């Protein structure tokens, strides 16, 4: 997480002040429940809210205390006592730091997930708009980087739309994975704290109760969360690379928006580079990188160890801030993408009709040629075209063996572009729903 | 995937013969649909089934053809034609190899997922049985490897049960991710094949229709699948490491079953090592390793490239066979685990009551001590115990400042073990459901 | 590791028979040293060699014994005793299984490294031949996929040559990392075995002595080994992707050799796909994937645990066999690569001289324009060319502000291709050494 | 990289001001060389140094310019022109941004490597001091977490010393990998810049010349660099985990220093947790995580793309700052580690002599028992000891079959601790050199 690749909405979630506010809410709600049950005086719980609600905590002061105690939650509680006064001794009764830390982390992760889901909604909206705009804009489909058969640019975007719809569903599931609260005390037995406190805090913080915790909330939940972020980042990379390919000089079917005053290269003034999508490719690598430590964080020792903590302090913000920034950048790229239908058509025409080879193959088999023979007939007329030795349609018309099966007119019919788009509506209905 | 760490049920899914059988089924079902629609003669579709259903394909022959054509699906189709005869030319009409390959891979992955889910059921059953057996067997809970407060061995297993319940739910979701079928032809436009063929094959093979494919089924699905396997493996590692810790010489609270004739060490005849759970730790590393290439496989170029294929040929079997073997080994370890309640009790008593320090802390605060003061009072009586300088309870009873708040009797009451287990039923109900 | 992506030279290293042969050699050499020192009778050592040297061990029998003892080295020693007779009791004296297993693994890894180094030599030879062949074949250099300035195809190959020279040096270093022998007995103290045995075996097996082992040879060595393989695989991927880019339909500057009878697509007979380099891209992902478990294998518990073993049994063969296969495939691709200089020239001319924009920029600054002004002047004449609105040279000649600094002749001079190749010799000398 | 886990020495390397200072030096040295060659006026080069040397650049101003130009190097050069005046137009002549950026990154990485090497020297010094201090302090060696045979605590530290000596050598090699300079202009052909400029800048910046660059310095170098950091982090994790194990309540053979005022747990005042080494375990996971994106950064497209840049902006600082902090923390842990020889002895005695089982095995075979028989004899007397059913030595003395081979006195001789330490000097000499 570095300022260059951060949005304030997401970094705010990870600032110390936010963390302390969440800690306060957890402690104050827990105090309410403790008071309701009768463990602590009702006045004490009330006083906590009165004195500290809305207060901006003094981060420097908390840091100062932590330097002595070497324990962040104790430092916070000590500072809270400075604000609340003697009633503060009723705070955190029967709780352990993990109750606060883990529940707070999950609040932060669910808030982060909410932003990421909103990011995806922006990406999805952009994709949908542009997909319908180019629903029938022909462009060559490529497999292996080689011209295959025609598709439309709208189909390319519909494909991405379907993938990001899955990404969104996965993020919703990942959010649910980590939307749990544990207030179960040392080693999670509720020995010192009534389970009703947990239920109360969970509800107040918008979480569900963790069925069984061992002081820590189990890290398989977080592994699943970060793994899901990695998969979303991988989908983002796919789309970014598609655009990079389309902007290649020889292809130039689409291009990132290039603003006035922008410089593509310090040395070569003619350059217009796909720097945003290259940037997204690199950011995807980082978001994916955090999956590995998240998986390694699962196997804590016995009821808990704290090895996950240092890793999470880094990758919690790093993964969410980076992905949030990247998804917004991606949405902007799609929204403003320059699309060049003429270039698409020019590229489509490039192979002199070779892209219709399959239709010829099928026409021949339907007329009685064996698949093997048909394949050979088509291939022997296709290869000279690659070498620049003639036009596919003319070659076929001159091939005596082909003529045994197909008339000139039948050959011509196989070169019709519209033939390929007859099911675009069907696919759009599948992806975007019926009109 | 190596024989040493494989079970035949899972390796069978990945054998060439199985793959060819699935290819055959896909092609034959597609032929049915093509015939129904009227694209090919009904007799042709019928003939395909008649001639090839139940046939054991000649893998060597297919390999031989592939050496010439350098294309596996064409090799298979050529061999199929040798079996079916001239009607074979109607097979694969309008389809592309990816239609067969990707749908087949998804059939294999869903079958693999079914086995893995069954494996988890065995693990869950073992955990449940042993959890109830030791529901109230006291054992010290440890945080940071240091004695914290008492838990029960049943709680440890209940914790694992809850984690593997989540693992199961994730596997079910992962199975759904890859249970799709695509028969959409070159670049996925259905130009050469009617979408009804896809719908028919999907249903016949127990899959759902892929809403939009681009010749390939999108690899974000598979990334999610392998990422989920990685998370399951991480949970397995957590439980394996718990057992390794419990078997340590100084702890020896539980032990892997050690059979007659088994040798722990070639050099040291006294050894009984937790080799099975160490083995599981290593196997978990491998299953987790495949997450990275699965994430890298997502960003294929344009409508498809084939870079994913070589990686999947390796990690498809490697990840599923290894996890299947490991989960079965884990189930066996749990089922036969030797548990030593006396050692658990001995360890629990080791710190001379120090593990009750929190109860003292709370008792002091409830009697009016500030949290800070109470902490210092308890800590100053705890530290000499670590140094072997006395017994915690006796030290407390002699501390003049403690005596201001607590009588001897009140101090004694804080050392009651049963106090810690009063919510075990609550937790078991949460995890296993009401009795 | 699967047969499809394996060469027999490398798989042979990992076969059970090879492993048992190496075990035998270690044990027999150790027996020699033990006899020399006087720990065991000289006749016993001699008998071991006489009876078992050159013998093909019975792998099934060893497996059978292991099923009872659950210990592979003991199983082997038992079988060895069946061959050698009573003198076998002097074998393995004071040794522990790890002495045999770890030294054997390192023998296997050094043999694997030797093959990989030979593979790189083949790749290097191919690159050098083709680099000199195309030393002055012009091709556009691309940054961001966008035309930048001219280079030569020979430079592209020289670049790869330099990278694989580094790869080779790294492999030599990685080989040295794992070329160690440990015969230090239980927990590595030499309590039961004289250090001279280790020195003797090390020398006999072509290894150096591990300065301090703890029963196991430290796994940071192996982590470094597999990490190096990962870096080599990454370099391989870079070259593979370069070729995939060059074979794209719109670029088509080079192409993988396409043999008679080969089929690019089962559906589209016109296709010629870069399937070998796509395959290498996927294989690179796998080889890189093993870096993570290798890093996780380092932190064994105390003097040793056996968690690394299961991971290594898989990734030892998987990583080396896959990389060996891939490097050979890569060498073949380079050796037979079809190169199309005409297409290179055609692409180079595509932007109508825009690729000379930097030369114009420098010419303007040398005539007194500020860098900022020069940049703007060039850029404003370049952008219309992208939009197809004219030719770069003509536009410049018409620009009044450009004319203040440069005459028509001076403008024309900036469009000279040879200008870019004046240092090709310098670079070739750096990479390949002076002629 | 977060403040909590950062040292100012390392973060300083990555601050914008440092980066701009390095950029300035590269540009100014290049200007010197350009002037020497005669490309630009000597006065201009002189003026650049005079006006800008020692100047603190205005980071906000540069950021402001970058917001317009969207190009960081151009923004810097524009700001430099504001400081230097009209002569600034001679700066950067024939260079491209990558010349500056990549050479700067390598300067930063070599400086980072220097700090990391110094960190390792501190770790090594601490290990050596403590190793000699405890050269003959007996402690049980453990394999699989199970008591094996005695070692000394000095040996454990000597082992780590040897491993970190290797780590140091690897870092020195990794530093050399990235200590290169490229000033080769667009696409690396030196078309616009004389190779002598590169040679001059390389020497002035303490680097070597990159033999062939393609505008970018090849990223296999950086992959190797970050992979090496990952291996060093793995070694650090190994030592951290060793200490965590030794501090476990049941073991307590060593303990992290616990300062006055420190709190182990907010809830349990008796706790003293190995929080520093747990922290190091987590930090190791992060440093290792960056290996994957570093490997993915190698395969840039054609002569360069900029996907590596965003990843490196994050992981450059993240990996080096985190490892630097962690190694210093590790050194502190070792320097102040509390060691408990009495507990080591107590644990050593725990198995009632079982740890001498191998000596018995060897004694029996030397008296003529077959290895198989000897193993069974020892094992059958060892197993009851595990079950608490007697003392190993007494059981052996009562075993009729044992008595056939060994007298009581011979049995007793096998229980001598000193026997195990006879080669400690040999090993120390190997690791630390002769006294």
C-alpha cells in the first residue's frame, strides 16, 4: 500500500483512528451487555459512552503507552481510562485482546469488502454500457494470438461482465466468511465472559457470532478472504491484458484514453502506451501475492499464536487498498476506452477469408466428404494464403477436389460474416438477462 | 502425484481411459442433440452409441495417432472413427476441441470434488466421535505455546470440526464453480453449433451451461477451485500441527497410533514419531503450492491460449490426488489417535495454578481494585512462580496488598477447574447442533 | 511430472532403482571407511561390494518390507541383508536414515543440475547461431507493445543469450549449494560415527562435506536450489512469450516450425498456433510454483522433522523433470524457428516514420530548442499520424515552427535506419565475446 | 512496509528525496560524460552540478508537474530545469526514463543489500558469542519433536551460524546480480547515446555495465534478488521457530527477554510469550510472499513493458524494509536470549535414559547380534518406558536376551552423556574456523 496506488475511502479503514474507534465501539457495546447481565454497574457502561463517544483518540499518547507496555490493546485501554475515569475499570471485563483485535479486523475487512463490491459494481456498469454499445461491432476472435473466427467487441465485454459478476458473488461470499465476531475470552471458553455479550456485540457491529473460537477467530476464514481477492485480481489482469493486446501497434483496435498534456515517453514523443492496464497487471501480481501468506497464517499453534498478526498488519491494508485502487482504475479505463471499429474491420479482413476455414470444412463434410479428407482439402488451400500466395476463396474455387463437393456459389456462402453473430442475442440474454 | 500418496479412487479419474470415456460421452450426447435438431442423421448418432459404448479405447493407438497429428482430440476422433465407421464423420460437427477438453476437465473436477467431500465427511465423523468422547477431558489451553487457561480436548476437536464444516461448504461451492459445460464452438459464438446441443450435453453430464465461453471455459472458475483446495489443505495443516505439538516428548497428551512392527527410527529404537501428521504438513504445502499457477492461468490471451493446459495436466491430478490421500490419512489419524488424559492433567497442574491468573485479576477488580493495579498485583505474584520460587496460591495469600481485597477463601475459589467448562455445552450445541 | 512432459534422461534419476543404487553406494563407501578406521571388519566391507555391486535391487520386495516396517531405509537394509548375508549387520553402523536419504537426494539433485546445465548449453548454442544469422535483420523494437525504435532480430536473441548465460551461472551456483554430504548420525553429533566416514563418502560420491548437519542437511540449500529453478523458468517464459507475440497474426515476424501432418485446430484447418511456446509458458508456471513449498520446507522443527520429505518426493522430480523437458523444447523451438524478415520490414514501415520521433526531438534541441518545446513540436506532428491523417516526414516539413530549426534535408537525415545499428557490434562483443 | 516494522536507515533509501538525489546524480554524471565526448557543452555539465548539487528537491512541486504530464521522470527533469536554468536542456540527451529509473532502482537495491549484509553480521556476531558461551551446555536433540539424542545448545547456535553464513554469501551474490547500470537509450541500442556514457555513469555510481539491456535492465536479476531475500527470510523463520519451541511452557529451555513493565496478555497476567519470534515468523511469510511477483515480473513484453513497475514500487521497499527490521529484531532476540541450562538438563533426564537406545543397539550388534534382533531387543525394552512402566536401564539388565550379549557394566557404559560431545570441537572448527 503506497499513496500512489491508494484511494482515501479505503485507506481510511486502516488508519489508527478508525481502528481505535472500532475498538471503542466493541468495548462499549460489550460493557452494555455486561451491564445488562449484571456483571458490571449500568452506570459504568453509560459513562463509557458518555465520556468517549465521538472523541478523537490521541494516537501519539496510545503509542507512547505502548512503548512501555509493548501491548497495543492495553495501551488503548489505559488511554481510554484517562478519558473515561474510574469507571473504565469495568471495561474489557473477562475479555482478552484478541476479542477486540479479531472482531475489529473483521469489521475492517467487511467494510473493505463493501468498497470492493461497490468497485465491482462500477466495473460492471462500465462493461455493460460499452458491451451494448458494441454489441454487433465485428472483431476477429483470436485463439493462440492467431485469427480464428469473428466475434463482436460487445461479446468480449460481455465475457468480462460475466467474469466480474462471478467475482462479485465471490466477494459477497468472502465478506460473509469474515463477518464474524468473537467475544469468548481467553482460549475461547467463555469462562470469564457470558456468551450473551458476544451475541450483543455481534449484532451491534453487524456481524454474526463465531460458533467456536479459541481466543482467535479461525484464520481459514481470512485465508478464504484473501484467496478470493487473489482470484478477483486475476480476473482483472485478464481484462487488462486483453486491452494491452488490443492497443498493440499492429492491432490498435482499442486504446486507453490519452489526455492532453500526457507524455507517453520522455524520449519518444510519438508514443501512446497502455500504461494503465500495464499498471493493473503489476498490481494484480501484488494482490495475488498475498494469498500465500494468508494460507500460511491458518496453521496457528494450539489455541493461538500471534504470527499471523504482523503479516495481517501489512497485507490487510496492502491487499484491499491495492485492489480497490486497481478496480477503480479499471472502471475508468473501460468507461473511457477508445474503440476503433474500422481497425477491427481491417484486421478482420487481413487473412483474406481464411477465418472461414471451418465453415468450408463443415460444408464439405455435409456434402459427404470424410472429416479427414475435408480437413486436408481445406488446409491445403489455406497454407498458401499464409505464404501470401493467393486468395483463399479463389484457391478453393480452383481446387478440383473441392469442386467435387461444392459449387462456386456454395463456396461463396461460407464467407458471410453475419452467420457468426446469429446467437449474440442469446448470449447477451444469458449474461445480462432478458431485455 | 506419486503412487505413495495416491488412492486408486482418485487416480482413476485422471487415467487416460477415463478421459477418453468422458470424451466419448460428450461427443455421443452432442451427436444425439445434433440428430434431434436435424443437423446430422439420427442413425449416425445411434450408430455412435451402438459401436462405441462400453468399448475400452486403445490408448496406445490414440497416442500413436497423436504423435503424427500433434493434436490429442483429433487423435481420439480418428480412433473413434476406426471403431464407429463412416458415421463417425458426423461426430464433433461444429464443435472445437476445447468443447470436449474443457467440459471433460470439469467433469473430472466435479468427480474429484465429490470424492474430496466424502473425504471431509469421514474426517468430520471422526472428529465428532472423538470430540464427544473427550467433551470434558481437561487439557491446558495454550496461546503462544504458553499455558493460558484450561479447555477440554473435546473443544479442540470441536474447533477442528467447525473448521472442516466450513471446508466442506467451500468445497461444495468450488464444485459448483467448475460444474459447467461449454459446447459453443470456435471462439464461443455458436456459429457452427446450435446452443441446444450445449444444453443437452450439460444436462446429460450433470453440469450447468456456461453462460458465455470463448472457446474455453473461463479459468477464474478453476482458480477459485484450486484456491479452495489450498484453503482446505491449510486447515488440514492446522490440525496436523496441533497433533504434532501434542505428541512432543514434553507434552505427550496425544499420539499417533503406532502399529506392531513399525519402526520409528532406523538408528534409535526408542522413537515413536508423529510421522503421519508431519507427512500431512508437507502434503499441505504441495496442495497450497498449486494455487499460484491456478491464479496465473486465468489471464489467457484474447479468446483463448493453451498455456493453462500443460499446467492443468499436472496440477489437476497432483492437487486432487494429494489432497484426497491426505484427508483420508488425516481421518485415520483422528480415528485411531491415542489420547492420554493423565498426561493432560499432569501438564495442566504444571504451573502451580498460574493459569488461574485472570480469575484473580477479575476478582480483584470486582472488589474495587483498578485494572492496572490488579494486573500488577497478580503479575508480581506470578513471576516468582516461573522462576520456581514458590506456589502461586501461597504467594497470593501472603501478599498484603492482595489481602486488602480478597480473603483466603476467596483466593481459593479462583482455582476451580470446573469454572472453565460451564459453557462447553453451549459451544457443542453451536458446533454440532442441539442434542 | 507426467510422461508427456518428461525426458528419460531426467526421469531415470528419480526411479526407485536409481535411488536404491545410490543408497547402496553410500552404505558401501561408508562401510569401507568404517573398515579402514577399524569399526567393522575389513572383510565385511569387502563382502558388501562383492555381493551387491551391480545387482538390480528387487523394488517389489523392498516395498513389501516397507509395508510392514513403515520405514523405507530399514526396508532397503533388510533387503540388502538378504543379498549380502550376515555381514550386512556391519552396514549402516552408527548412521541414521537421514544420512542416506539426504546424501542421496543431493546426489540426485546434482545429477539433475548437470542435465539442466547441459540443456542450457543447448539453448545457448541455438540462440548464438540464430543471433549471428540475424545480427543485422531489422525489426521494430517495442515498448508497451507499441512501436518504439528499430532493433535487430539478432539483438533480441543476444538479449536472451545474455539472460540464459546468467541462468547457467545461477544453476552452477545452485548445484554447489546442494552438492553436500552428511554422514553425521543421529542429531548430527557424530556420537556414533567418526567424521572420517563422512569425508570418505563425500569424496567418493563427488560431494563436499556438510560443515554442520542436525541429522538433516539444512533445507535452506534446497530452497535456494528450487528458487533458482524458478528464476530459470521465468527467463524461459520471457523468451516463450516473445515468440508468441512475434507469431501473432498481425505481427507474424517469426513462427514455430509447423510439421507436415500437424493440425493447428480440430475445427479451423487454417490455424498455425504457437502451441510449443504456450506450452512452455504453462510449464514455467509449474516450475515456479515449487519455489513456495521449498521455502516453507526450511523451517523444520528442532534438529529435524520429516515434513519436507513428502513435499520433496513430489517436487524433486516434478521441478527438475519439467524444467529439463521445457528447456529442451525451448532449444528445439529456437533451432527451428521460422523467421520472416520481410514481415519485420513491413511492420517497421507501418507507422510512417513515427519511430524516428526521438531523433527529431534531439535534432531540434541540438539546434537550440528547449527540450519542452521540442517535445511539443514533435508530438503535435506525431499524433495526426496515429489518426491516419498524414505522413510524419511531410507534416514536419510543413510545420513552420519546426522549419525554424531544421531544413528539409536535416529532417530527412533523421529517418535513416542504419543509424540505429551502429553499436550492434559493440553489444555482440559484450555478449558473445570478441570475434 | 509499515512504520511498526521499519528502521529509518532502510526507509530512507526509499524516500522520494533519496530517489530524486540518485536520479540527479545519474543525470549529472551522464552530462559529464556527454560533455567529455563532445555531445553537449562542457559548461552545461558543469552548470548542472553547480546549481543542483546538494539541493533538496521540492517533492510537492515534482508531484504537481507529474499530475499534468503523468510521467515521473519528465516531471523531475522539468523541476530540475527550474533549478538549473536553460542549460538543463542538455540533460538526459539521448537517454530514456528507464535509464534513470532502472539504474536508480539498482542503486537502491545495492544500498539495501549493504544494510541487510550488515544486519546479518550483527546476527552472526550474536550467534557466535552465544554459541561459544553454551558450547558444552547439554540439551536434548529432538527429531520429530521427540527426544532423540543429546546435543549442546552451542551446537544449535552453531548450526544457525552456518546457515546465516550461507545467507550472507547469498546476499552478496544477490547484490552483485543487481549492481548494474544501463544507459542505453530507447530499446537499448545506444542509437542516441554513446556507450561511453554508460561506462562513466556505472563507474561513478559504483555499478557495473549491463552487457545488454532493452531499455530496461532485465528482471531476471531482480527475481534472483527477491528470491534470495525469501530464502534468507526462511532461514530466519527456522531460528525463530526453534526459539518459540524452546520457550513452550513444558520445555522452557530458553526465553525471549521480558522487560520490566511489559505485559504478556491483557487478560492473563502470568503470561510471558515469545511474541518477538512469533512476529518474525509472520514477517518471514511476507518477505517470502514477494518472491512470486518478482518471478512474474521477468516476462516483460518485447523490449519492455511497465507492468513490473507498480509491483516493484511496493515490494522494493516492502521486502527490504521488512527483512531489515526483522533481522535486527532477530539479532536482539539472540543477544538477550535467556537460557535455562537446568531446564535443559531436566528435560534431558526426562525419558529415563531412553535417548541412549541407539548406543545399546550398536553395542548389541558389535557383540554379534544381528541388526534386526538388536533393534527388537532394544525396542521391546523401550516401549514400556514410554508407558511409564519402568526404567530403561533396569529393564535392559533384566532382559535375558540382552544379557546374552552385554554385562551390567557394559549396559551402564552406554548411558554416558559426554560420549555424545566428543566431536563438538570438530564441528565448531568447521563452522567458526580453527581457534
